[in-house]
């Protein structure tokens, strides 16, 4: 039976990056010791002069292996990448802080030397996130990932994607974001994004109803070729200047405002019907959701862009010429982080009509590079401040980051389909940003190069 002797050494810390553990010689470990050398019975052993231990140090000929506590397996702590001789390349697989031993066995000897040290592993935090499936029994099922692409009649392309955030995946919760896209009459491109409130138990359904019902109501009017707004847009313009076009279009804004108002009223009514049909204890506030709706009309002189918003989603028209750049809405924010307003809380009575109108906007551009809509799960990590989110440089930086070559970035070439770019967008949305792990949704209409 082997006789065991022990000493403790300095701690070893390993962090998230790939690293290696070189099995050191007994002499190296002995130099790092911070305790006396003791035997099995706790008696101190001399380590100087002609002692038996000193002789082992001088030979240095020993096989070495690492021993973890009985309740720990090596593979659960370290992701082994490769082993070469006495060198182990690994990556910490989980948090770990316990004492382990390097055991040195000498040939033709009954002694085993245990160099004991505290091994501390700090894994990559990205490896700690789990992806737990949602319950199959829960009402209002929603897929974790969604994407869509449309090749538009004017040559532009639309790509949209939405992913479940790491926070929701880690706890097995549903994606609460939603988007909807549609083209109408070859003239209109309609887009909606919504972010269900984390505090509302059925907000995932609220965001779906908000996007789809609002869009369907608006599409019914905008698809009518005889509607006032379409008659105006098809008419020849005697004044082709931007100011002249804007002046004429403002005459139709009341009509479009009525379209948005009616869509909001019908959407809220649909959410209320859903709540009342579920149970007596369910209220419309259980479906709280934000909503951002943008529609683009193509005319010979350029593009009209209209928006309606409630909550903290964001939309912008990004152009090559900074003079035409515009953020299409102002986020609703409160006194505390994450505080916002919801479609379900809007005053849609006649008395609240004036406040509703302030949530709409209009813009005209001869052309644009991109029109982007996003939920706050994306805008928060992208823009460091509200001033950056309102700046041309902030959106230019975003656009440039989307254009970096690679399969997880947007490819603006004409040959790449909108559906392919929607899948690229889905991959891009999964980027790592410490502290920002909410659902992310992005809809982009862009001009191919």
C-alpha cells in the first residue's frame, strides 16, 4: 500500500477563454507550496537536507494525474479540447471552486505525493444559459423563432425576424415579441412589431393580436383602390417638389389618421373579447402589449412613410442623404427602467382622440436605403443612449454592422432573396450583449445593391 504525503499550494484560476493545464513537476509544485508537508497521520515531514522527500524532489521522475473530489467528474468541470503528453487544453464548463490534487507516483517506491490546491473555474457566461422548452399545455402557443422575407414589386426587399430572448429561454417562457408584414395592391408595404409586457401573463397573445388585427384593418382600407388616400396617391401631382407633395398629403392625413384610429379601436376590442372569453379573472391588462405600425406607399416621386406607435419600439428611415433621415416615433418611457405605455391602456374615447393623433407621423423621401422597425430588446443593446438612437450616426453604425460579410449578416446583393436574408437576420439577432437578453425583433425594408 502506498504511503501518502501532502502539501498545499497556491490557488489556480481559470477563466472563460480556452486555456491549458500543464501537469507540472513535483519540484514546480513544491516551490509554490504554502503549507508544511505532512503524512497520512498529520505528522510534519522534513523537506531539507538528506530527507526522503528531498530525494524525491531531486529525481523528479514520477507519473502525475489529477484527482477531483468524489462527487465531481472532470468532464462536468472542464470541456476537454485535446490532450498532448502532460498538457491538457480545456475550457471551463461550469463554475467550480474546490480543492483538487495532483498525485505524483514514483517508480519503485511506496510513496505518493499529493500536491493539493484550490481550483477555481470561471466559465464563459454564455455557456450557462439554458434553452428550456415552453409548456405544451399552456394556452396561446407561440414558436420561439420566426422569420419572413418578401421581394417587393419596386425591387426593394423586406426581411423580418424575431427570436426568443435568453432570459425567456432560460426559464422556459414564451417569446412575447411579434411581427406581421404584408403588401397591398402593389403600392403599399405594411409592417408591424409588438412587444408583450413581461408582467402580463398572456402578453404573447396580446402582441400577436395587436400586429395582425391592426394590420388587417389597415390593409382593408389601403387595399381599396377608391379610398381617398389611394385616389390621391395615384393622381398626377402638379407640384413635384417635396414641400408641395407634403402640403397636399397633409390634406389626406386626417383620412389616414381615421384608418389608424379605427384599427386601434378594433384591435383593443379584439383583445378585450379574447380576455373575456378566457375566464372571469382574466382582464385586458393580462394581454398588455406595445405596438409600432409603419406603412410605405410607392409613388412616382418617391415614397410616403406613415407610422403609428405606442410603447417603446422604434422605427427609422435611413437614407444616404442625412437630410432625409428620420426617426418615425418617440418612445414612451417612464420614470423607471423598462416602464412604458401599452395599446391596451390607450384612451380611445373621443376625448382621447387628440392624444392619439400625436402618436402618428408622416415622412416623404425620394428614396431610402432602409426602413427599420425594432422592439426595445434590440434597440437597447444597439443604442447606448436615446440621443444616439435619434442620431443619423447611430443608425449608420447599425446599418454598417448589418452589412458585415458573413452568413449571419444581411447580404444586400440583388441575387440574395429576401427569404435568405430573413434567415441571416435571425442569426444576427442572436449576438451577445452583456446584460441585454430580452426577445429581439427586427423588420427591414432595404434597397439591394
